C-alpha cells in the first residue's frame, strides 16, 4: 500500500486527526493514537487486542510483528506496508480505530 493511500484510509474514519509523533506521523481519535506511519521504513503500527495481534502475526511473522518491549505487550503491532494486501491493512486499521475510538464512533465500522 502506498503511503498516500494509507493516510487517506486513516483520515476516512470519523473525527481522526493527523499529527507528528517523533519521526512518525500519528493518527488520533479523541486525542488517542490508533495508528502511526513511518514513511521512511514503509511501516505502519496499529493498536490491536492481544488476540488480534496474535492472529495477524501468525499470518506472516516476516511482515507483521509486535512492537518491542511493553508496547508490543500492549497490542502495538508493526505491519510492513510493502508486503501485505490492502485488504489486510484496512482490516487491521479498522480494528485499531475501533479499539481506541468511543463506542459510538466505532459502531459505524464494526462488521
């Protein structure tokens, strides 16, 4: 997935804002980060539940892996944007948004 397409998908969710976050770009809802983008490394990081993190990582450990240390234990999961299908990335992005957004906002995107 191209970075500009990824950004467009992030911003398509309700009430999302884009802000810098160290060397990355963050995407937030209600002031909480649900995704970051490292354009140079072509990696995105999502906030997933422990179960969702395990499922995605089991799919392809070379392209999807937990963040290091406590961040990974909290569900932060790194995705290689060059190695995965758009559909998989959008699924992870939607789960991440719904994990952070209010119940009212996330209801629109849950399937």
